[in-house]
C-alpha cells in the first residue's frame, strides 16, 4: 500500500512537472525570444505536448512492473524463470521510471517555489510605497459568491484597478517633489470591448491630474482598429508636461507608421531611442524611451545620449526584457508592459503564461535589477477579452524627494 501511495504521489507531481516543462518552453522560446510575428519556435507548441504525453504514458509499464513485484514473493523475484519473463516492456518501464523521477522532481520544485512565493508575497522594495488601489467595476459580477470569484470564477476584464505608488528618489530636485505620472499600456483597443471601458480609463487618468502621461505600446492588435484607438483612447488625454509613448510589438505588426501618425495627430510625442529633459524653473529631470525588442530596433546608447547621470532619469519601454540590455546604467523608474500580468492567473500557481525570457519573474509590479527600478503594469486591454484574477490596470506614481531607505 505504501508503495502504491508513493507511486501515485510521484505521478501527480510528474503531471505537474509536464505542465511546467511545457510552460517553460512556451514562455521562454515560443513567446519570449522572437522578433517576428511568427516565432521560429512555434512548431514546439505541436511537438512538445505529444512528446510529453508519450513519456507520461510510459508510467503504465512502470505500474505493471510494480504490480508484478508486489505480487511476487521476494525469494522468487530473482529465479531464472523470472529473468526469462523480462522482455521489451522492461525497457519501456525503465524509460518511464526515469521520466517519472525527472518530471516529478520538476513538479516538486514548482510546488515548493509557489509555496515560497505565496508565503512571502511581493516584498516592498526600498524607495517604493504602494497605497491601496481603487477598483472601478464597470460590469456587475455574474457570480454571486465572493469566495468563488476569489478562486477565479469571474472575468475581470471590466474591473479597472487604479494602482497608486509613491517613489522616493534621493536626488529628486525640489520642484519635482510631488510630481505625478500616469502610465497606460497594452490597451489593445478593439470594438469587442465597450468604448466606455477605454473612456473610463482615460477619465481615471484625468482625475489623477498628472504632470506626465506615459504610454507603453500595444495600442492596437489589428490595423483596422487604429482609427478607433485614436478616438476612444486619445480623446481628452493630456498632461501638463505632455503625453509620451513608445510602440509595442503589436503596433509594429499592425502598421507602426499608421499608429504613430494617428497618435501624433492627437498630440502624443514618441520617444524612440531618444530622451527629453523636463524643466521646472531651474530644476530638471530626464525622460527616455527605448524601442520595442521584438520588432523594433532598441538602441540603448542612443536613448542615453547626453543623459546627465547626476539627474533623476525616468524611462519607458514596452517589454520588461529590455532590462537585459541596460548593463550598469541607472534608471530611477522604468515602466513597461507587454506581459498583461499573465492575464489568466490561477489560485496558488499565479501567472503561468508570461511571454518573457524571465517568465513570471517580471510578470507585474516593482523589480529592482542592478541600478534600475522597473515597474511592469498588467496593462489595460485583453486579447481575447478574458482576464482571470488579473484586473486591467491604470498605474499612477507620485515622485517624492527623500531617501530610498
């Protein structure tokens, strides 16, 4: 009985391990490392599942050999006639047993990692302070039981979460103490969502009364929606020091020139591998943009050209994997999107499909990497229009003069 229980536990862990291996390949290779609309690794989506299934089916020969061993007395297991009964199934059982141990080990590591993550949660980084968010529900919940909604039985697509963060910068000039920044990204404007959804997001930005609005790309998914995007997203979107943007991979796939033209006609200024200086009296801060890493041409050197290292530096880029290109450069706040926070999260396991070479490490929230403080927004839009345990986000930041510690 004990052997059977151990075998059953190993099988369950191995099935989790199979899922984790597939997600690793999906996130890092298929979604996380390509510069074309169709990744050269796409065939792995169709090759890996049958391969994993075939290896998993070899658990059956393992089970058969365990059953034989349990039914045979110990003194009879090593008699000549027992060895004569060994056939090709033993080879399959050996392969299945080896895969059972490997996959169960991967599954066990995944479980332990999730226990650690859920136990400690997201640590507050020095220099950041996050206030309770405001939730704007544009559609009544269809599931009446809150405990079921907490388990994911609710589509969050119309529940906008306005996150509120304070950022303390040691060398922030006095005139910029209290400076307000709003960040929208991954809007994926399409008629499948109500126009009022986008207008409410813009209204939340307006209520925040920002000094600066940053837009992180993926404004549309399809060329035919560019005009709609300009109408519902950019109408009445403004800030005292301007609205600045970078393109996302979907914008390039749709038509980068048309997206830029439509947005520039509404007063948006693009920061493609360049920087600007924002001035308040004699005080200054710097803002730079780095192009999208899939279809764009990120040029960190050009983006940092003539940047003064003694001044606070803000930056915007579409994909959080841009962090790998920055080396030892200093950025006081880098805002990114692209991941959608995983878009569909599961209780305990969290975000499982995250298109990044870092998988869920940079799925959302604050991250300090070397000399860069990065914030990854869950974004606003959803293609397809489904969000589970992952609300669309309007991110807001207030800069404060003071020590990080």
